[in-house]
């Protein structure tokens, strides 16, 4: 994912005050960016999910890989933050991809963000 699509510290403050959608493996928080021009995406995996860095990094890589094709279809400057749940440790890539796509579709339809 290009650096322009990364979520910065200031962006997290904007996202904290918005509604969260829950899936089986991830929770998604979406906010409209007040200053940005491109969509920004982040995957957050806490130590509560897995104490092992290898597992946390694998979950983040799979989440970013599932999000990458969706970035091309977003037309608004939004901030999306995916928070992993404990189920993500044992989930396959297909399960992660399905959950990320389902959450993204819900959020995009609510905010009318598709091209």
C-alpha cells in the first residue's frame, strides 16, 4: 500500500469519534477525512489479539492485501481503520478477505463512497 494511503496519528483522533461496524474477524471504523485527498486505511492488531509479533504481522499483511483492491474503487477522502479480533489469529486469508469486503461494502453503501 502506498504511503499516501497510510493513516497518521492525527487521523486516528478523527476516527475515534465515529461509529464502529463489527464483523466476525474485524471491526471497522470509518470517518470522512477533513483535510485529506486520498482514502487512508490502517489495520490495528493489539497484543490482546495475539502476544506473538509474528501472528500480529501476518494478520496485518493479510488485512492490507484484502484492502488493496478496494482502494481503487473509493472516490472520497475517508479514513478506514480495521481492528482485528481474536478470531483473526486462526482465520484463513479467504475468511479475512470475506470479512473485510463485507465490512467495507456496509460502510461504503452507508456513506455512498463507490465510484
